[in-house]
């Protein structure tokens, strides 16, 4: 018994020593938001998953047991946050039967099960791209199990999420399935009860799908929206609202929403800006998601090299399947729809970019989010394309980085813990080869990711298989870009 006790004690001591060991990033340039620039040649000291001290590299006094990484002028930013994703959607062609019904080709339950089976792979791809947190803004209750499981894993991003979208409209495709991602409420009481139903799962937010219909204008359901927000705020939960028309977005702000999860499709006016200021509303523009739908439908989508390299090969491959469907009637119909809508989308892109620039200049908090999981908007890989669209809108590199880190942390109430490089903050960091303030493309050249103080070798996160390699080759062939 004594020998066993002694052995157990030594194991415990060794564990405590590892847990308490300091990791030091020496000779780095780190992004300081208060100064609005990189602080050069510093040393960041990490212990027990937190940043414990930041000093000049020349003044560093490392202990003999400290793990020192000589990084020699590399650039450190906070781990990035995609503030708008949906884990219940894959980003592939079969993931939204309410938009394009291909359940004869691939049953929706088959699609859902595949997403569940590949959840770890999907999440690890975020880490590969320097995204250390994600905000899931609506989906089935089963997502809470994935959150609770993978938030213990440093190789996957921290997940913040809500349950089913509270909505005054439910697509027919979601009416007869178990654990629906969108649930219709017809009264204020039903709305409050749906919020209460989520409380045992400890959601990080509540999401409303505020849909404006000819037969049911947004004004008629305003009291339901207000009741949902009131019940959420009673339970200290921020409310994210999908409202894509100008007047509907104004109604959402009037009702007290915290975050508008899309840009509006109309040019914003002074009233919109004043309401956003007065109510301290944050906006997530999601610039690429609409365009990606219709690029897939029109068969004009051209995935980037970055997407070929880092997206799930199987999911990316489905984006070309309209070329090969047995049901040519539906594929041809959606091809025509795609081309027709793309012209409108291009005009809408200009409006959304102009709106974003006006809001940034007005001091409205902007957060970066992709709406990943929707058809054509691939998990993880699409984040970089969203960043580039924000750049086209006229945001500076510093503004973009803020939107993808500290601003995004704020909307889930974590801006005093993560999204910044300060003493006492989580050691969620991305180490880059080049300066992203000089060129935003530096975000693609990631050297290391640190999650909760653990150094992650991103090259080992995804294991290539013969099947995945073959799928990548097939994708390149189908894209005409072998």
C-alpha cells in the first residue's frame, strides 16, 4: 500500500509540475489594441492556460524549467472568433432541404448523421485556420452535447451556442423532424416557454429568426419578438436577431435586441445608425453567404486554393453535384434561379459593403461572422473570404482584426477573458509569419496556434486518408483547376 501511495503521489506531483509549467513566447511582436499597433520584441509568459505576464524580451528572466520558444520577430494576434456559424449545417449541397429539396438524392437524416459523425473533423479545421472560438447562433438541442464535449478539447475551438431558433415561421422541411433547428411560436407565451426550455442546457445566447411575410408582416409579430427578448434578458442572455430588411431590423432594435446577425439588404439611414448607437447594438455583416448560395446553384462557384486546402473535401465536393443529378429538371431550374439572383446579389453586395463602412465610421461595434454551414459557405475555410470582403468594404486591417477577436468576444460576454493579449486573459493565440496590419493575407500563413496555453501543431490535426486525397483530386477536376 505504501509503495502504491508513493507512486500515486509522484504521478500527482509530476502532473502539477506540468500544469504549472511556464511557456514563454520570446522575441514576438504582439497586437496591442489599446495602442492600435504591434508591440515589438516582447515576451509573453503563459501559465495554467492564462497569460500571466508580458515583458520586453530583453528583460525576460526565464526559470530553468520554463519552456521558452524563440520566435524571433514573429507576429502574435489573439485567437480569432467566427461569431456566426451553424454546426447543424455542413456547408454542402444537401444541408438545407428548405432551400433546395434534394432529399430524394440524399435523405436529410443521412446528411444530419454525417455532420454528427464528422463533428470533430469540422471543428479541428477551425483551429487550423487560427479560429479558437465559434458562436453557433441556432440549431438543434443536440448541439449542446457537442459543446460540452469539445469545450474540453484544446484541439477544437471553444463553442458558444444557443438552441433552436425562436421564430414566427417554420420551413415545412423542418416540421416533421426530431429536434428541429427552427421552432415556430405563435404567441408571446409560447416564445417565453421556448426560451425557458433552453435554460437547463445553459445556452450562451438566444436567437430569433424574425421573418417578414406578406401574409404575416413583421409588425404583426412584434410583440412575440419583444416577449422573447424580455424573457432572455431576464435570464441574462444576449439576443441575436436575424432581420434582413431595414424596417424589420429597426423593429428588432426597438424590441431590445443585442446583435443583428446580418447586414440589411437596403441602404441604412440616420435613424438606423442612431438606434444602433442608442441601444448599443452590434452588427455581424455576413457578406459572402448569399452570394455563395447562388454561385452553387448557377454552377459558377470557384472555391479558392485556401478552401481546397482546408475545407472538408467531401463537403466541398458536393457543391459540384448539381452537374450530375439524375433529376435534371430541378438542377436546371436552380441554375436559372442562380443566374437570375446573382445579378441582384451583386448589387446587394455593394449596398452591404457601403452599410458596413458607414456603421464602422459611426462607431457601431462590428463582429466578423460567416454564417458557415449554409450552402457554399464552408466551415472554417470561408472565414478568410469573409475577411477579404470586409476589406473590400473599406475596413482597415486593425478594424477587421478587432471584429474577429475582442469585439466578437464581447457579444458573448467574454471580452474580459479572451479575444485580447493582456495579463490574465486566456492564452488563445495565433502566431503568424508576417504582419497582418501590413497585409491581411498574413492570416493565411499561420506558424502556431495556442489554445488554453497548449501549443497545437496544426499540421497534425487532420489526418489525410486515401479517400480524402482522392476526393481533393476529384474536386480540383470538377472545378476545372487540377
